[in-house]
C-alpha cells in the first residue's frame, strides 16, 4: 500500500488541528490523544499517522525558510 490518504483522514486532521488539539511528531503520542473516541482502530491509526506526518512537514518547512539579509 502507498502513502495516499483518503479525503476523510486529511479533512479530519485539518479540522482537529484547527480546533487546537496538541498533536506532535510522535505517532504513539497522537494515538493516545485520539484514544477511544474514534469509530475504529484503523481510522484512529490513520489519523494519528497523518497528523504526525503533517507536524513533521510543518517543522521541516519552518527550518527551510531562509532569513532575509
């Protein structure tokens, strides 16, 4: 299987981040945050994984921005 995520997973992660859920780069931490509130274990894991990927990308993009002289 590839890294393609469904619209549901992407939309859910964006909504949860906007609500202020403190996701981190760690999959296990994100999984614990979501807890048992998700409708299924598979969906919870997909959301936790995608959230950690988004946070990692945000961190990398913040580091790559060159400073103006």
